[in-house]
């Protein structure tokens, strides 16, 4: 059935983190081929509540669409939410997203810790820890996680302990790093600096986190021999090549359109050229090219 976007109830939209990259990809797909999978809704009196499909609804709205294809589940709201999570169990939520979901079920439907534990086939302690996790993280920080500016894993591993120690500093650091879109590793480095640093170092961390990261990188680079850096790079090249090969074997290009296949062909050609250039340089620098050299003789299987 078709439903008007303006009539949809988005009450559970905040239970998932967002990814700008995934949303751009979905936007491009909807723009090119239209909506392929319906959103899932349940009825609450006269309102249709979205159970699954928030990214699709946001993308359709950005494209100027007024309606979406939908499937209505004739289930109670709580049961529909639980079933949707069960059906996408392969797409594991972060601990923070689990905490948001459990807390929402507890507050909105009055489900006890024991009932939630039974529904999720978990222990009462597991449920309590997840709800406690989001309770300890300041609301302002949770919003940054929700919008995708801070990774959920980094927030759980570094910002929750920081909030326990100093909530104000946790919020200040989050505000400072959110626009930078740092990796989990970089946030971990900043947290380590905070833990081991004095008052002056912590203040600098709040005001100029990128300066701290650059200084740490410079110190680390000074202590690493060039040959060690080369070995790291070569290990990375080998690992990425194995991963790309595995994706091809697993059918990554099966069903891809002509444009996508051409892009993959060009990327393969460029990658092969760079690896060949590296192989020749290695041969020149090392003075020999062993027959079983994995760079000179890549696997053909």
C-alpha cells in the first residue's frame, strides 16, 4: 500500500545511529531505480508508526516524494518492534543502540527487566548493563552518536568511562571532536592522553584535539624505523588484496550494472598497475625476485 510521508509517526527514529555514507548511497539508489523494499508500519489508533524504514523515508523526503510503499503488520507495537529486531539479527546493533531500544521498551510499554531478558533470550544483568550504559552517557553525547558524528563503539569504550570520571569534560571533548569525524582509534588516542595527562594537557585536548593527535603521530613516527613502516605498508597491501579477492570470489560484482562493472574493471587495472610497479621496485632494491614471491606471482585461484 502507499502511505503519505506526512502522516507517518516517526517515534522510534532516534533508536538508530545514522551514517552519512549509507544515507548518500541509499539516496542515489532511490533516485536511480526508485523504492524497491517497502517500509514496515503498524497502526496505533489513526496513526501509522514506522517500525522499519527510517532511512528510506528520510531519503524519499529529500527527493521530494510525498508517499512511500509500505507493508502494515497486524501486530501489537511492542511485538512488531521485537520481531523487526529479530529478523535483522545479522545486522548487529551496537551496545548503545541496544540500550536505547531496551530503555524505550521499558518506558513505553512497561516491560520489566525480567520480561526484556526473556524476550531477548539474555540475562537480566545483560539488559541492566545495556540500559545503564545509555543512562551514564550524557544526552548531548548520545545525540552526537545518534547523528553519526561519534562512533557508537568509541562512545561505549572511551566516552562512557570519561563521563563517569568527569561528565563536563566528556561533553566538552565530544563537542570538540564531533565536527572532525575521527576514527575509533583516534578517539582512543585522545582518551589515553586525557587519562595520562595533567590539567594543562587535558585543557589543550579540549581546545585543539587535532594538534594533540598530530603531536602523537609525530612522536610515534620518530621512533619507528623506515623499514618498519615499509613492512607495515606491505602487510596492508597484502591484506587488502586478499580481502578484494575474497569479495570477487563471493560474487561482489554479480548482478552489478554495466557502469559498476566498468568502474570495478578500471579499479582492478589501476590496482594491478600499482602492484606491478611495486614488484619491480622491490626487485630492483632487493636484487632478486624469488619464484614463490607472492607479489611477483599473485594467486590465480
